[in-house]
């Protein structure tokens, strides 16, 4: 049985292995990674899917500014273990994290991704038309979604990372491990490799 739950610090190593399996080493070179580097995901908006005590899918949202004084969230990455694709896990994670973001009062979500896939959730390149990534990006893959009507109306400028700095999930989401030093060391090493 698959369980969707909040990401916890003990998931860091498994999540990084999953992202490597799905996207390879090139994922670290993407402009969107620069916006996440050294930051914490938005509180309550980092989810994993787990089966048999194994992380098989992940999604995170990050605080950004979509032009001057216009808060938004950046989604990514969304990843599903290749052996578990086709089960609807990506859709379940997307629906869950977007519902949470809306419930928490966030107004908009942006992402870099396949327009055909993300259109089913309401994402469109039209919402990101006046926005730019702070580095190389493919315009047709830069998508937006308004969780609140008008949240991206007239948005102009370059996305800028905002939100909390750190290298761990907020303390409110911490779980106790019987090997805390081992988990912390492994998580710290993984975070040094990828933000």
C-alpha cells in the first residue's frame, strides 16, 4: 500500500537517490536548482509517497518572488520511481500539494516542466508569460497556476528565491530516529551535493 505523507529529515538520502534515478546528474545544472539551493522547502509543502518503508515519489514547493513583492511558489522536482510510474502517484502528489498550498493561502505556483502533463492541473505558459528564470530556461516549459484568481495578473520580472535558509526540514516535521547521528551525517552529505 502506498502512503503519501510529509517529508521528514530521514527521507533526504532516499529522495536524492530517487531524483538521481529519475533525472540523472544533469538535474544539478538546471536554473531551477539555483532557486532551491541552500533553502528549505515551503513549510508543509514537501511530500513523499512511500511503499514498504521506501520513498518512491517526491514533490516539493519553494518560496519565490514572481517579480517585485509578488510571492509565489516554485514546484519541483516532482519525481516518481521508474518502477512505480503509471500508478497515478505523480497526479496524487500534485493534487495533494496544490490543495495544501491553496489551503495555506498561497496564491500562485510556477514550474519548469512538460506543458501537456501539467495542463491537467491547470498550469499554463500564459501565467508565466511576463516572468523569467534567473538563468537559461525553455520558455514553453515555464508554466504557472493561479491558486487565487489574479495572483499572477501582470506579473513581470525575474524569479528570485525567498523563504528560509537551512539544510533540514523545519523542526515541526522532525521524526526521532534510533540512529540520529547516522541519519544527520547522511542527510548533510546529500544536501552538500544537491540543494
